[in-house]
C-alpha cells in the first residue's frame, strides 16, 4: 500500500506538471497590431434644409475615404480620416419679395461637393482574431462647396415688371466643425488583411446633417 500510494502521488504530480507547461488556448493574437490603414467607398446623404427655401432637402452622392488608426490597447483605437464626395444635386424654388403683389418665384439648382478630415476614438469588441464590431465618435471638419445655377423669375404680376435677376455668388464655400458617431465591423480575410463596413453620422444643432455608408478593405501594420 505505501508503494502504491507513492506511485499514484508521483503520477498525479507528473500529470499536473505537464499540464502546467502546456500553453493556454487564446483567441487573442500573440502579437497584436499597433496600426491599421484602410480605404473605403460608399454613399453619402446630406441635409440642406437650413437654407430656408422650397424644394429638396437631401442630396446624395458617391463618397470615398482613407483612414489611419493606432491601437492604444487591443480594444481601444484612435483614428484620423479624410474623405471626398462626388457632386450632389438638388432643386429649389425661391420666392421673391414683392409687397402687395402675387408671389413671384425663381428656380435654383444647387450642386454640392464636400471634403472632410476628422479624428476620433473607437472601441473594438470581442477577443478574437477574425470578427470585430466597433463603435466610436469624434470631431470632423467639413468643407462644402455649393455651386448655384439660377433660372429667370416666373409668375404673374399684372402691371408690374418682374424684378431683375440677381445671381448669388457661386460657388459658395462653407466650413463647419461637427461631432460624429460611427459603428460597423471588421472581418479579417487573412492574418493582416480585413474587410470593413460601417455607417457614420455627423450632427449640427438641427440634428443629423450627413450620413455615409461605407465599405472597404484595409490591413494591419
């Protein structure tokens, strides 16, 4: 019995030592990336209702962007991005003030094009190597160019001449700094290459002004 007990104790000790020497199974990369870079294309919708005229409020157009991010921790990342859009078109009608007369209108076509640069902080969920939902936000600076084509006034004003056509300065360029929020996911198709898709919304005092849906590819550095 003492010999058998000694044999069992030695067997358990050997098994425990071997188990302790086995590496733990982990879904987290052994050498996590510190940087990533990505390019994307998408579709932008922008609200222009603040102009106060009658007609379309939203325009939509193609958008493209690039981003560079740095991981502070395996889950927390800072990122800067820059993007440009194609030209979006809206149609508006402006009422011209003529006291004591029926309304007179003129049509306007607006062609918008914008560029942005922004910085934000994002949190990446899950401890795995393949699929990462993320969410975050930050501040971006928007440059928007508005090219206007104005048509002659129309309307009936008996006994009165229509006012002369005055064309607003065109193009008009405006700048604005706006907060944004974004969410989406990264799906790794190789060890350091991923597909990324998401949605981002920018805000002003009147609510959401720009919403862009994007999809693209990127890699870890």
